[in-house]
């Protein structure tokens, strides 16, 4: 007798997100592994479909996952797990966890492109590339344009040492940089194992050629990076933000960048996002903006679906989970 396939459904407020991340190929893969419900379920149509989901065991989702409450989740009595092919689960996970439904996230998959993006910016910053290209726009400065100290034995500081920070530290190892880590929640052994050393916030901003922000998106981290820290930065240093704009006192950063034209800020995130039309970020010559492209984009998003499909396979075979999220983890993760 052929065993029944597990019952699964795709949940999303925006069906285009399912198409973007899972696509036809990965949906076809899911259909070979699961008895996949033929409709995409959202918060708006939940009541319409819930009676046909009494045997639903697994939810696959991605960006725009509905935020269901505990009463709604109780109406899915067979549900075992949510497999979220994206990063942060803060907006929806708690009611599921309180209902004893496992939550898995592809945060590790999303960490890879952020780490790669940050690696590229760090290496270019050590070479003085961003200031150099500004100088090269002036023919009179071209042969005397700024050059950074270089990469070998330079110092980089990572603010926050979660999945992204750790992956970035691994990518930095071949370049023989001195890597400092600011994260009071991470054990010394983990930092050392990644070839890094612990530092305070003040030390990191004071000694690093490049400071890269990877703080989790939590209320406690809002406004953590302020003008006093930016004023400590070395001459010609670079600040990179791929974390969240709210973690930076942007008004104070702007003041420092006006005073310290030697500094460079590379901002992939801001608050608001994009910056308001009147924001000085658009006009300051030592600021480079990008439109939140550090994370998974384009063909990279498929990796997140692959991670969750692989996690589903492990879970259904009773093998140890790799990307399980717990309530305790939500206190410190993005």
C-alpha cells in the first residue's frame, strides 16, 4: 500500500510572492512530495478555505505570510509546521509557536547574499574605492585621488553576530583581516571559532576601517548607532548598513557626514525606506544609497525555497531540524 502524501498548502497575502520564490519548478517539486492544496490561502480568504484544511499538516510560505491568530490556528487541528522561505518570522511566528506548531525559516539562505554583498563593499572600502571614485570625477584630482590602506591586516568591525555576521566572518577569513565583533549575546567560543575578537561598540567604531551593521530588527536595537559613535570613526573609514535604518540615528549620522567629509556611508537600508525626498542622503557626496538589494533578489530567492523544501524532507523523515525557530530565539534574532 502506497503511503499517503503529507497534506500541505501555500499561504500568502500576495500570490505573486509565491510565484516569485517557488515558481513552477519548485511548486512541481512540492506536488511530488505533498498532497498540495490547489489554492493559495490568505488572511482574507482563510474562512472560505479552512473547512477543507482540517487535515492540513504543513504550510509553505514566503514574504507576505498571513499573520494568523491563535483562534485561527486552532481551526487547523492537524497543522504541524510552517516552512517560511524568507528571513524574519517576527510578524507571524509567535501565535504558531504558542499553538505548538513548529516554525522553520530560511534565514540562513537569506544570510548568504547579505554576507556576499557586505563582503564586496568591505573589500572595496579597504581599498578606498568609494572615496577614490568621488575624487576621480575631478580631472585635477585624478592622479592624486584618495587611496585606502588596503585589505591585508586591516580591521573590520561587525555589529551583531547572528547568521549574517557569522557567514560574513567566514567569507572574510581568506583575506587575513582583523575582524572585531560586537554582540553581548554570543559566546566567546563562537566568536573565536570564526576567527574574530570581541569588542565594545566604542572600540569597534574607533579602530575599524570599516564598520558593518548586522543588528537584529528588534525594539532594543533602535537608535543604537548614534552620532557619538560615528564621530569616533577613523579617518577615511566607511560605515555599511544592511541591517535596518531604524537602528541608526540618521539625523546624527547626517551631521557627522557633513562635518567629516572623509567618511563614507553605504546605506542599503534607511528609515523611512526610501528616504524622504528632502533627505540630505540624496545630496551628500559621501553617501551611497542602494535600494535594499543586499538580501535575496532575482534568481537568489529560489535558494530560500530550496532550503525549506530540504528542511521539510528532513522533518518528515524524523531527522534533526536545522532552521527551527523557537520563542526564545525571537528575543534576539532579526
